[in-house]
C-alpha cells in the first residue's frame, strides 16, 4: 500500500482516526464502513462552492 508522507493539513487532519498499520498491513477496524471519521470542520474550511 502506498502511504503519503505529505504535511498538508488536508492529509494530516482530514481523518480524525488515521489508519493503523501493523507489520506492513492495515489493521481492520471495528467501526462501520471504512472505519474512518472525517473532520467535518476541516472539510468546511477548505470547501469550494
């Protein structure tokens, strides 16, 4: 899996609970769907209408 090393706030803060890696694999979350929670305030800050 490719993993971005970007320091962009859209990369570092967009997802509140980053994916957890375990020995080169992404750990499966117990959360619904993809198991991530987006930062809605950050999305609103950068939204373009």
